[in-house]
């Protein structure tokens, strides 16, 4: 079992990108968990869940912005065991995996000490355009 909580935001060195209030009543309609995450709840400013199968992920299909090489994503995550994560992106919603595919992702590491950690991810997704 891997228990985690996360807060997600994206930022630019100039300007602002979308961010989400994880306490919103409908946040799990925006950030939709798959069946590999159990006990998902938005509480105390974070989304909390438990890994129950091999490939847990959230999907957000309602974000669009101009992509530049200076953008980054901050994932604030707390987990009870270490592991790896992957941020996928796409400028398309069609295809076998809804536009998501190998080569359009950036890997990151998750600490498993039960403490909050901000992980900054530089996806270099500018070739996507949006």
C-alpha cells in the first residue's frame, strides 16, 4: 500500500499558469483518478489516495495554454514509501491513450518519508505549441 497526498500547480518565470484549489468540491471531476487509486478524497488542501494497483494516475483534460521552454510544474507530494512518478502532456486529446504517449512525459522521484516535498518538473514541452 502506498498512501499519498498531493497538491499540483504549474508556473512560469513570467506570467501565470493554471493552479487548482484542492479543497474545491468538484476537484475530482477536474483531476480524475483511475481505478488504481482507492479512497480518493480532497481534504485539507490536498488530494489523498491509496495506490491499490500497478499504474495509478490522475487525468486532467481541461487545461490549455501556450507551451514554452521556461515553464515548470510543481507537485507537492507526501508518500509513505519511495517510488517514481511521470508527468504526461499532450496537445491532442485523440489517439490510443487520449493523446498521451511515450516521449511526451517527464519522470520524477517521490520520497517515501511521510513528509511534504515540492518536486519541480521541467517538462520542456514547447514543441507541443499548446
